[in-house]
C-alpha cells in the first residue's frame, strides 16, 4: 500500500512538473496598442513554439514566458485576468493588460517607470491617452474610437498637444476633417473632403479652397479679408476676381475668341474695360480635389 501511495505521489508530481513546463511555452495573444486594434481583437492563448491556438479548461492559470507574466482565469471558455508584457530592446517598457470576456478591457504602458499611455473601453467606444515622458504626466494626445459595428466602426476623433499644453492637431476620422494649430493656439490648416484652409500665425485666414455647385474656388485673403478668387467657370474659362478689403473690384476672364486666347477684364459694374493677350496672373486656378 505504501509503495502504491509513493508511486501515485511520484506520478502526480511528474504530471505537475510536465504541466508547468507546458504552460511555460504558452503565450496570450493581444492586439497591438500601436495599431488601434488592441480593443478590437479577441484575446486567445497559443503555443509560442508553433503559434497554434490552445484551449484551456476552466480554472486559474499563472505562468511566465520570455516576455509575459500571466495571471488569468478561464470561465466558460472566456479569458479573464491580467497580463504583463515586458520589452527591453531599448528602454524598459512594461504594458499591463486587463482582460474581460476574452477582450482587452484596459491597458497601461510604462517606459522607464514613467506613465506613457493608457486606454480603456466601454460597449461602444475605446478611449486613449498618451503622455510626454516627464514626471508631470503632461498630456501628449487623447482620443476615442468607435467599437460599434453599425456606426463609425474603427473610426473616431483624436487630439495632439504641444508640451506647453496647447492643442496642436485634431484628426476627425468620422467627418474626414484634419486641423493643425500653431503653438500659440491659432489655427494653421484645415482640410477635409470639400475644404482646404490655411491661416497665418496671427489667426487670419490666408487661403481657402472649396467646391460649390461643381465649381472649385481658390480664395486668397489679405489681413483676413478676401483679396482674389480664382476658378474655372461652366464654360471652362479661367476666371480671377479682385477684391479690396473684401469688396469686389474687377474680374479677368481668359477665354478663346476667334481662335485666339484673350484676357477680358470687367469692372465692378460688369463693363468690359480691357481686351488683351493673356498674362500669367489669370491662370492660377489651383485645383486640389484631394484636399
């Protein structure tokens, strides 16, 4: 009887050792925080040797591999718990993941013990914050991304900040609109599907390009007031309008007359005041349909 108990104990000890060795070859597959997919990909367990998916029985598991320290539980086939990922290629980077229902619920990244990035999710959105590498935890960027497959899935709005805390960039992937700012807080550039605007550092509008009634307009401003407007009219003639303090003054139209290209100038009342060969100043309609 004693020999049988000793043999059973030995076999059980060997089984535990084998199981522990087997767990050391396992890894938890997580989304990449640098590709915005960390909250969109299902968390799984696989063999690090052959990347084959491994299905664990319900229970608690604590093990390590070369990069991960894992403390998880399996409930009805779903993964819950914590995973710590360490990367020491250049700087000490530690990422902590909290997992619920086999999905990443939140993560926190430290680089050289300084808080670098955080993220969490609810049922509809994922939220991110990134910090400059300083003791003050100065905000570098923040944003959200839709997890609703019926509404803007994978898209959202993000903001970037200068180190002094002022806004530097807004990326609105919902409306496909992108806005840059000067360090003083004034708007620098805005572009989208039907808009392109640039501003001077003092905040005054410099250039505006847009489409209206299938015509692409290119407006330039002086001290915030319209100065010139260029476009191609419905007859494909190149047109430039001149303004003073935003008030229309005259118009030049480049068109073909009797087989010859001419520039026709009109005053503010629409009266023809000049008919001459074209000059380079008229043909500056800047088509930018991609902006």
